[in-house]
């Protein structure tokens, strides 16, 4: 019977169950007179709908706008609808089939009602049928996200199914859907619209028909009446009932009659109807409870299969582990499993994301298809007339409708009812194209391998360094260059790199066999920056899959997870990945909800206290200015979310930390990424500020913000002395331009897409990384700054749109590794160590002493612990020598009379720098130091504070890199007693070096060193002076 | 008064007179917008809040002088108040802004006036500006009230709109007219007007560029 036909009508596609994606487009009302942006408000409202999933609803996936405020809505789609079904089979009379349809429609309606949404758009077209003929309601949120239709200039819903109250009062509630269901059920049963109306006067007669329907309730009989000329079919549907013997059909007709109650007050709701005899049985048998909210990261699997644990056994020793990791990563890269597109396992929204990565462009699809849906024009046009007439509280009048016909500007441009299908084939072919292209290289390796950057800035031919990449640095860090930040964590990092080296070799070999060199180079070039990686469909697919697995195994996958996050964070999952890194846990919803309740109590109280009132006012002023180029954050809903999250943060911090302007910007990325999960945004903000912005939001934050600013200027002059000293010369200190950098972790100076890149690194980096990012920004602008004056440089440093973030981040990480820890403020190192030891940040005590910051000094002060790591790679200049310096009047020789502490004891290999008038060394001596420095990585000045600082400053001004002052006023034997190297403190007699140097040259060849074992009298080499224009020095040097 | 780009000013042989100007006032009254209108003749809806302070310059010609405004645009939030002295110290001019639709912002402006009168350079020229007259429909501060206050305290007074540009140039022109230049020229030789540094003997870059001999002192 029906079932048999059914199979023929519906092509069951068990082998191909990829739900399709479709899009439709519309233009919201334009808003000339209002400040409110209707378009972004629709986008904001839409976000919530994306979270509503039900087996009988088409999933909403995405909304975007183009430059002309046209909106494109993407949703899940199925080809068959009740409408197309009826075209083939004319009508559906099988009651159990109708029962099933009815039940599924009702469950879907009840579900959205329970989320506060009214469909009001029920029609044959919008009831889609999936591969198993299950109902999938489409367009169910259109009325809702257009603010009950108020935000668009066309009517929503088919007039055929309008309930009387819509026509009469232009008002409706969820019961309008009940009415529409009733009409639809008659329609499918009899095979056509149950109103007999003339197509020329369609709307007028239709509305007259609908309004004429009345219900008569007698004691044991109720029935409908209405204008026979229009409602004949409708009435006869019920009249036939009397003759009907079949009990099922009787119940069905009673059900429809219950739906078609003209008085909306008496009409049941969809959930009431589920108790009607007609569907009761199905309802009772369905065991579907409400969705249970599971822990935060388990909530949704992007891939439908559960995966087995891929984490290596914890007990394996580290070598074995790293080997197994190599194999594992090789597998991930080469594994078909990771590179094969398995669309049927993917959620529709992931498919859409990939579709866009593949180059899909919604607007282009619409243009390509020249989308003007002809059949709907007339209906939409007419209906919109009626709608507007109603809107203006005018009486429905056919004449009015026709007269005002001209006023509406082409509604067909406002709303494309027809949906376009997004071609999945296109996605698959693009994916395979990319795959071919990518086979030859490995992005993960290139991430670490990359870069043509010159990390050591060479200046004036002095201290020429070879270029070094971050990767080289990491590999070398046990040889030439010291990694001051080496900890257990970075050892892991090394392991990781060796892993990639292994893979690199494998791939290299493959490459040699199969590829032209040029091609590889081109590929590597492309993959340098993360914005290219972000757009690579194959890479992203693999990363999404990987992170999906890791997140679903959270927190047991922690180590693996962090390592992967260090390589690349997939933009698609960024919100979740960040939350995981920050340690957001599943209870955040409970905590947040209770804070929200408190928040409501506080801010709705008429006796609101002053500080809360102040916050409220400040947020009123700040939120409408916070990242308003972003569609989500500029919507009303976005504003409310930002406000609520910040207020709750304020309550949670209960006065320890307070709202400073700029915190709104810090909050913005979290809200934008977790728009539907405010509690995650809140927890992220709370943890981020606590761990990454320590002290910056205290009521008195001056110590912390100044620490940042001063440390940054130290870092700049340490690594780029020319720039550092120039900035000091023109008085361009960081407090002029960098307060918003650190007060907002760069959120105030960069747009969100760049912030995401920066924070990806900050979140997995050392607490002091932001300082180095700031320094890297300044250094990136060095040539412009050095060629500009104060004004121009300030402008450069406040308008950062030209900064290359990728380069800046890589540079920052290198600067960090190459800087002694003590160059950064103490409190950041304390935070770092509490992180490593998992101690509680609340327990740490920071001495907020502004005097310890040394803002006026150019050179950083370093601590003895750092010195211990670097002393044998450092040129150590000792200024403790009280030796007198004499200059012979006749020949310009400079002679130092040896005396003082240096002779009694000094650090091994250090050099005694004599005292000069005003502590200014002559150029010759500076040049000598520059020559000596060629053998060293660092310069450390030791000795009495004032002199040492002056010398260090002079060396920096002379463009010598990495100069610091050892922050120990009295060094002596005891200072080094605990060190393992016993002979670090050297008491043997230093050797004196006599040398001549040409003032105009720093060429080592002009240096002639004569060594004498004992101090020599100045006169003894008077006659040795071989050059003109040179000066002769005697320097004491520990050999 | 005419405004010229940097090159024009440099082309003429006149040495610009630097005037340090500070903007003060409550959050979101439009301080940054006023500067943006004055410096670039632009307006931006929902201009993001200023954190800390922002520095901009504008040169203009008044009679036979070229004046270079060094403008310090400050953050409005009360918490940033502690930074303010750094910016108004040594300022020769101040623009105190309120929002004509928000009476509370005038109150805040009054406290700034008091603070400047007490702590700033005694010769500072202050202008009180009621911004947002484009929103005159929502006016909550009567013109007369603010004007009376300004007269009483010997302030220049304007109602202006950064959005439409009304009266913005006038604010700066009138300020420029009232500034005692002879004193500035005398002071410039000894004092530097940039914030954030210790007081004595800093280099004044622009002066150094233009006449190195006069401002040779450098202690770095």
C-alpha cells in the first residue's frame, strides 16, 4: 500500500547520508534613523539558534553578511519536502504515516518552544524529509532571529497557513503553529489547499476565508463554520467525518479540529497536542528526554565516531616515548586516517567550515545562480502589502492593498526564498587538490623550521652575527647560545623538535626521490605564516580532527594537548582550545549562573552602591566602543554578553581587582569565540587575568604596569642597543605608547584576527612573553623609528596596522630565549615558577617597590643566577679597579697604574676597566672592547653600581649588544662559594696587556698585544709606540 | 588661522612654537573625537576608548606665528586619574570636555578645572567645551549654565560637535590666541614639556632638530 509506494517515491540513500548544506539570503530592514544596527543584531540573535539541535530540526550553521548588509543563512538541508512529496504522490491518506509526521512536527515545535522560539513559518516547503522520511523542520528560526519579523521588510510565513489572529491583530504566539499544522494536515490529506480562492484575488479571498472560520461548540458536537464559497473543502473534510467508520480517521479529524480553533486563547499549544489521542501513543513510547548537558568538552563531538585512546603509555621511559611519538606523528602526517576526508562522520558545521576553506563563497554562489526566485515573487509582494497594511493598524482592505502596491521596492531583492545548495563535490575535489599539493611538505616542521628572519641585527659592522632561526636556536641551545629559560618544559620542547627532525629526514628522503627542488622551496615559502596555515584545508582538517580527539580525552590528554597547541591552534576550535589551556572546568556553568543571579540582584537594586553604579556607567560608555567592527560584538546581544561577563568578573574578584578601561577589550576575544557559552568566556577571562595579567587590574597597578614598561625598554636596549639608545635620546619611553599594549594584552591595539594569533602564543608561552612581543613590535619598526623624530615615532607606535604579526611572534620567542631571566620583572618569574610547580598564585607575595625598577637606566640588571649560566660566554668588565689613570702629555699614551681590588681577586677571565674622568671611556678603549667582544655572546659589567651602570650605558650607546650589569655591589669570594666551579674566583696575579689601537678602525689586525707577566712601568714602552694616531693601553686581564 | 601640513610649515622659515595641550574630561564625552577632527578632520563612530594617553600633533598658522600643538589626549576613566598630572604638568593649554547630554560630565569637568587651577602651570589657558551639540535634542546641560560657570572661572567656552565639526577649529584658534608666547619661548629654553621623565635637562627633539645650538644640553 502506501509503504510500498513510499519506497519508490523516496530514494533511500543509506550509502550517502551526508546531509547537504543550503543557503538563503535576505536583506534586513535598513535603519537610517536609529543607532541600532539591525543587521548585526540579527547576526547576534542567530548565534543561539546554532546550538539548538533536535532530530527533527534542520541544524542552523552560519550567518554572514556582505558589504551591503545582505545576510546569508546556511543550514542543513534535505532535498525532499512535503511539498515535493505531494507533487509526486498527490496526497497522503495513510493515517499512521500522518501520525508519524504529526508527531515529529510536534516534537520539533515543542523543542523549539521550550527554547523560547516560535516557528510561525510552518509550511509544506519548510517540512523537509530526510533519507528515512523523518521530518526535518526548516526555516524554523527565521521569524525568531528577525525579531518576530520586525527586522525585515517582507512577511515571514506562507499566508495560506496564517492563523486568524495574525491577519486580524498581527499578533501571534506559539499557538499560531498549531493552526498552521491543522491546515497542513488537511492539505496533505486531501492533496490541496482547503480554501477555494480565486488566484487573481488570492490574498484578499484567502484572508476573508480564514477570518470567516468559526467554531461551534455544542454539547456533544463541535464543528467549524465558514464562508462556503471559500472554505468548502475545509468544511467538507470535517463533514466527511460523519460518514467515516474508521476510528483512526475519526481521531485524526478530531485532532485537526482541535488545531483549528479560531480563538487563539482556546487553541492548544504544540506540547498540549502531544497528549491528544492521535499521537499520544507515539509520545509515550519515545524515550527522548531533554538533552542532558554533559561536561564542557564532551558536549559535542565534531566527529561522530568515538576514538580509542591514542595517548602513549605513561610508564614508558622517555626515549621509548619519544620514539613512539615519532612514529605516532609520522602516522598522523602520513596516516590516511588523518588526511582522508570522511564527510559522513562530520557535523554539518564542520563541513561548512571546510567548504569555506576550500574557497567556497556564499555571495558568489548566489550571483552565479542569478537567484531571483520567480514563483514566489507575486505572493511575497502581495503578502508584504497586507502585512504592512496590518502593521499600520489599518483595516484589511483589498483596495488599499492594490493602491499601495507601488510603494514597496522590489521585495524579491529583499528575500530569496529559494535555497541554493552548497556543493560538497566542490569541497571534495578541492580537498584532493590540496592534498596532492601538500604531500611534499610538512607544515608542522615548517612551523618550527621556518624563517628568513635576521635575529641579530648587525650594526656598523660591529658584532656581526650569523642569522639564526628559532629552530636553530632551539637545537643549539646546549652549545653556543644559552637558553635562560630552559626548564623541564623546554626539554620536552627539544624532544619535540628532534621528533620533527626525524620526520623531516623521512620526508626529505621522499622528496629527493620524487620532487623537483624548486617546488619544495615554493611550498616552504608559502607555509611560513600561520595565516597561510589557517587557510590550508588539508592541514586544518587534520588539526581539527586531532584537537577534537585530544579535547574529548581531556584532561588525560593534557601533555599531548599542550604540545600540539604550541605548534598550531586550529581557528575552528580556538575557543575550546584556549579554555582548555586556561584550565576551565566543567563546573563553570554552575559558578557563572550563580554569579549572574547575584549580578541581577546587585544591578537591579534601586539602592545600588556607588562602585557598582560607576561600573555600570563605565560599561555603558565603553561597551558600545569595543571592537565594533565585529558583527557579534556590535550586536545588542553581544553588548549584553560583554557587560554581563565583566560584571560577573567584577563580582567574582570582589574588589581585589577592578575594572580599568581596556578590560572590555580583553574580554572581547573570549566572548567572540564563545558567544553561545558565556560561562566559558567568563571562566577564560577570570583565569586569563589572574595568570597572564597579574597585578594589572589592581586598584593601584602602577608597580605592575611600570614594571612592564621599564622591562620592555631594557629588553630593547639589550638586544637592539642602537634603537634602545635612540629611543632614550628622543625621550620616547614606553609609557608614552605601550600602556595600552600591556594593560589590554594588545587587544586594544590590534583587531581580533591578529589578537588571536598573538594570544595563541601568549597562552602557551612564558608569562613574560608579552614583554618580548612588545619589544619585537618596536624592533620591527626600528628603521622607521631611527629615521624619524619623536612625533613620527609616536605615530608609528600607536598605529600598528602594518606590523607583521607572524614575524613579530617568532622574533619575540627568540628574544625571550636569549634574554637572561632577570631582565623581566621579578613577579613574572615568580608566576612562572608557581606555574611549573603548580602552586597557587594567590599565595605569592610581591613587593611592590617602584624604586627597584630603575626606570632611568638603559642597561638591564641581571641576577647572579643568570650570570652563572652565562659567565663563560660573557665578556666580563670589572670596574672595581680604583687604579689611577695617567696620560702622558707628550705622546698621548694612556697608562694605568695597577692597584685595587682587581689584583686581589676577580672573576675568572674578567678585564679590569680603569677609571676615567666622568666615567666616559675613550673611543679607543670602546673599540678594544668591541674587538674582544667578538668572541663572546654577552657583556656583563661588574663592580660598584654607579660606575658600572654608567659604563653599561655607554657600551649600549656604542651599539654593543647584550650588555647588562651584574646586580651585586660587592662581589668577592663568598659570592661564588656555592658554585660548583671552584676556580671562578681567581686570585692569581692578572696579566697586563699592552695594546695599540687605531681610533678609526676596529680591525683586529691593527691590534698588537704585548704581554708582560708583571706590571710594567709606563716609561718602559714609550719608544715602542709604532703608529701615529693611536693610543696605547695597558689593561689587566685575567688569562 | 590656517592649518598646514608638516612640510609646508617646514618650508617656511619660521620656527614653530610648541604648545603643549592636554585634553581632560569624563569617559566617552568625545575627547579623542575632538582631537581626531582637529588633526585629521575625520570622525569615527564608536571611537575606541583611550587607554593611558595618546599623543598627536597639529601645526597651524596664527598671524605671523606657526604654532605646533603637542596634544595629549588622556583616558577618561577616573582610575587613570593618577596619570593625569604627568600630562597636564607644563601644559600651556587645556581643553576640558563635557557631554551636553550628560550633566554628570559637566560636574567632572568642573573638578578638572579646580585641579588645574590648583596644580597646573599658573598661566595655563583653559577652554571648556560642551561636545555633541549634534545631539541637541537630548540636551541636558543648558548653554547658559555652562557659560556662566566658564565666565566665572575665566575659561574659554564653546559648544561644539566633533561629529559635524562645528566649532572645533574655533576652540583651538581661540586657545592659540590667548597663549602667552613670550613666556613659552623663554621657558622652552629651560624646560621640556613631555611627560614621563624626570624634570631636569631633557632633550627637546624638535627644537634640537631646528636649532641644535640652543638646546644642546643632553645628559645621556
